[in-house]
């Protein structure tokens, strides 16, 4: 890991991942190594996803995991003096949740651990979401970071 990334202070999350406005679900990165990252997120009652009790439906956890993976890839790129490149969430075979929703005001800890990285840009991460030390969700998430994102989109997602 690069010495500049060893400190307990990381750049603001907006400087690491491209998500903005209401689509930015992470609050901050708290730890990062070559293989893993931990980030914090808060459940906000006024967010677009909030149900009538102000909770976050558990299915949104997969996006929390994807944003944490994006932060990991982004910080690794920054460490190497390069800008972060966009990637895509390919999916997961199984997303296990231990509750239906994350409670309003809940502080969530999202941890991602790289289990696969290929030269072609494919990767897989073991991901967890915890609240107050209790496991809330887990999945192995598959991602892809094409060398040329614009061409990838144009070739694969034409209307």
C-alpha cells in the first residue's frame, strides 16, 4: 500500500467515486489496503430510498457494496497516480440479508475484500454490511472494469 494511503485520513468520498447527489450512499472510507476497504454509510430518513419508517430497504445493500468496491478500485488507481476508471456491477449469485431493512439512523460498516482480479478487468469481492457489530448482509459481488468504458457501453447497451 502506498504511504499516502496508510494514514487514517482518506480523501472525501466524492473525490474517490463518481456518484453524486442522492445516488452517493457512502459517507467515508475508514480503512484501505491492497486487497480490502471499509467504508461507512448512514441511513437517512429523508433519502429517496426511505420507507415510511425512514429505513433503507435491504436490497439497496448491494449498491452499498458496489460503491465500496468502486472506492477500493478508485483508491488503488489514485495510489498509482492515475484517475479512477468507471466499472460495472455484473451481479451476484446470492445476496444474503439478515433483516428486511436497515433502520433509520443506522450507522452501517461496509467491508469489501478482493477475492479475484484478472488482467482483463474482471474482479470479485467478498462483501459484508454490519451494524453495531452485527452482520446485516453478505455477498460475493462480481465486477468488470473495461479498458475503454465508452466503447464497452456503446457495444453492449445500444437501444
